[in-house]
C-alpha cells in the first residue's frame, strides 16, 4: 500500500540466485559473480552490454525514465540498463517481474524496511470520484504515505459489511467516493506535524463531512478490513458463470481524475455497469474490475472492444497498462504499443539472449500474436452456490474446504493465529 517506486522489490533487492536455460547458476551475492558470469556466458554478457549502451542513448533513456517514474510492471524492467553498470547486476534486476520467461529464480535476499511506529489515519468522504481524484496532488505534496481510493460501488459494498460497515459514512446520494489516507511517522511530534499538514489540505477540499485523523486501532482496523477485503467482496457478488477481470494501470497523478472519468464512460459505453475503481491513488495506480461472461462470443467481442479503448485511454495519458500485476498474456500484445518499436526491440533481444530456444513461458510478456489476449480465456462454469462464489484470490486458503485436497493452501494446523475466512493479506 505504501512502497510505491521507492521500496519495492527492485529497490530493496540485495542479491539473487538464478538459473539460466543453459544451466549456468548465477549468485550475485558471490563477490566473483561478474567474472564467473563473463567466463560462463561471454555472448550473453556482450549482448547485455550492447543493450545497456543503446538504452543510454539520450532519447531512449528519457523514455525509460518516464516509464519507470511510475509503478510499472509492463514488459521487462529495462530501467536496469540505466540504473546498473555490470552484467550480473543488470541481469538480476531484469529477472524481477519477468514471470519465469528469462530463467529460474532459486532465492533472493531483500532488504527489509522499517515500519513507522506512529500512524495517523483518516477517511476522506467526497461527493464525487472526480473530487477525490482532484484532491490527490495536494495530499501527495503534503507527504501522505498511503492514499487508497474507493469509488461509490466500493463504498456501498463496504457499508453492507455486517462487522465493519459502520465505519463507512452514509451516501450523500449520487456517486460518492473516498480516500483512505495515512501518515507514517517515526515519532509523535512528526505525526502531529503531519496531521497539521493534512488538516491544512483538507480545509480546501470539497468533502461531504469533516474527517478527523486518528491513531486509534479500533477505528483504523475496521477501515483497513474493508479495504483489504474489497476484491473478494466485489468479485464474490458476480453472477454465476461470469469471470471477474481485475485490471491494473498507473498514470501520472495529475492525469488520474480525467482517466477515472473516462473509464467510467467506457464502462457505460460497453455495458459494464457494475464495474468498480479503487486502488493506490497516491501513485496514480488504480485497479478496476469488470465482470464478463465469456461463454458466449458476444462477451468476448465486448471485452475486445473495451480493452482496445482502455489501452488507448491509458497510453494517451502517458501511463502504463500494468503497475503491479504481471504483464502476462493479457497485456503482452500491447507491450510494443506502450514502449515503441525500439525499446520493445530491446526487450525481445533480452528474451532471445536468455531464452534462445523459447522454452520458457511462451507468449508471456513477448508475443507476435496481437490477439493473444482473446485466446484460451479461462471460463468459470456454474457448479454450486458455494463454489461459484470463490474468486480464487487465495486470501482464505488456510480455511478453505478444499485445503486438504491440494498442495497449495497452508494446512489447517499451520494457518496464522486469528486468521479469518476472507481476510486480506496486507502488504
């Protein structure tokens, strides 16, 4: 919720052990790893150095910096060619988010981040989604650590929660929205100073009611419970047989209000009235969920038309089509459109250099099939009510009735103490 682009895996990685398709094992924690890599993979090293030099060309470097100034998991992390000089360092950072297409990651050492002991939270209730999005630049400028956006549909689902719904204020009518904001601080003095900055911003906002910052766990807990369980709540309400598609984009914060408004227009135009928008608004990163029935061709056709217009909307806003989720096969056909042919060519060369026989996760991230996102769609046939409600989020695996039937969920005797069914994993 708070790592943004400064405390993610890319920034906190210390070392990695990975295996290439050739069988070469690379341990970047080994002081001699650069020499060993050069000896074992001279052609690969040469290719990486050539791509590094190409990416540092002024125009390409500027585009790469823009792309990765946002949370961005679209394509390969070619910012590695700007941020690191040596082959092994470049290579281990290219591995991050590569979805098994470049090699096998055996282990990784990450630097931990301190959790601030003083946290202050407020739920800002706006009359419209547009008002909430337009408030973001001032909140970000104030130093807010977390800013979670919840649109009207998200809030309504929260209000229906029998345990925690009381923390969501009543709807003023129309399409309201909220921002869950937090300041994370090292001590009480800095927390009070942050609250003062927050209050100064709030005084100039268009709000339904005046919020209060609090560090009371009894107040903060229910708010976060609503936010963390949002995906399971939303997807769980879908009609039997429909598939829940959760998309993940990021745009410059200054563009987010317009993008949200245009997204809502697209939902209406393409017949997705139950779609919702929520997410990590501080970073211009939002998730939106659409429900589609792929059992009939008209559903696939509708999804194709919506996806094309959504892609154009995001790229016209100089955003990225994936901010946290992997590129996968759904967005692989659009990687070149986002980066342009030359930078996409860098990515294809990365893939070819590391997987010359194309044996790793074919079609993911790199593809020549511009219709790949419309093929092999996973269907969710009707089984029975309890099964149909499952959205495969994984949150309730430890208490799932199927927990002893597969190797995936944690056995019942190893589930976390106090874990509740449907309880989210807060990152």
